[in-house]
C-alpha cells in the first residue's frame, strides 16, 4: 500500500512490514544498550533514514502492550509528546483513519493523518500506518504536516510475561532539519520512547479497571462507533501544503534542553 492510498490492508502489506522488522541487510546499528537496539537504513523515498527500534520487555505480556498501543484514552496519559489525537472514521473493523499531532521541541510541532491497520496473527500482533489526506483534518497553522510512508509496531509473544517489541518508521517529518537532529532521535529520543512505553504498560491494567474496562474496540469490533469512511473526503497527498515555514536548519544543538529529551514531560 502506498502513501495516500486508502483501502483495506492486505496480508501482503503486513508481510512487507514484518520483513522490515526482521531483515538485517543494509541496516546500520546506531545504539545498543540495556536490551534495546536502534538501527537506521538509507531508503529511496525520503532523505530521512528509516529507523528500527527493537527491545524485549521481560515483565510485560504481548496482550498488554498491544492494548497500550491501541487505547486512545490511555495514550493521553503516557504520551507526553502528543498534543492531540483522535480517530476520524473507520474503513472496516481493522482499518481506520486518524489524526495525531506532537511537540517536537525545539523544532516546530508536527502532525500526521494516517490510515492505521492492525492484525492479530496469534503468536504476534501487527499495527501499521501510512499517510493519507482527509478533508476533515487539513493542515493548520502552527504545525508542519509530516508523511508516514510505512510505520508500525510488531509485538511478538514470548514465554511467561515477556514480549518482543519492534518499531519501524519510514517517514519524513518534512522541513529542512540539521543533521544533528537525526542523531538525537536515533541515539537518545528513540530509546527513551521505549522506556516510556514500558512504564505505561506496567500501569495500564490498574488504570483500565477504572476507565471503561470492557471497552476495547480493537479487540471487539462490535464496540466500534466511528463513522464509516466517505471516499469523497479523501484527497491526493499532493493537495495539502503546510502553512508553516519548513526551514529549521539554523537551529543549533545547544538550543535543545533537558526537558526536550526527557522521558517525562516537564509539566507532570
């Protein structure tokens, strides 16, 4: 499936993503500490390298991690980078379209509109997304509209309360960014996201008992209340233009503060 394309994800789409998760050829290791590795790879669709994060959680089940990655209300609790996130419509019970905006301090905030698709494969769960252009989530002032060519999570079950977690992103935040920013993402920010998700998993079950505990539409399709997709709302990706200046190359590394790379939000 290509960016901008809206249709039900097929087995071949998930297979393509899983191949990215397990392949090693062409990937360069950028980080490897505390059971977490980060690799990057040059690609032919963007000047920004594709990156892959892989870790093993030794005290989190695959089922809990899958719920945490899906639950939109809980994301507001643990994802301190998120400004706003919501689902716009559904294509079918395993494919929807949503909006996500995030702080990228010290750079301008980014936002994305993506089709998300997910699949329970028994021994593993897969969630993938790619950018689309929806009439109800047009570019807005204060945000640079990024593009996800293929981004997703692979969660594999392991014995006991363990699971393997792989995150791959082939995306373009758009704009002209300094080279040091990419290094910050791969060596500092990406591993901290893994830590943040781990902490979120450890607290999820207790939180969920008091927050609509039986509501999990990603597991129970009959609970989905999103409006159905109207194809008239889908526009070509080429139609949108960011309302913000895209050149941030003059930003200096010393301008980034500790709170910009912390695994906790300074407002907590």
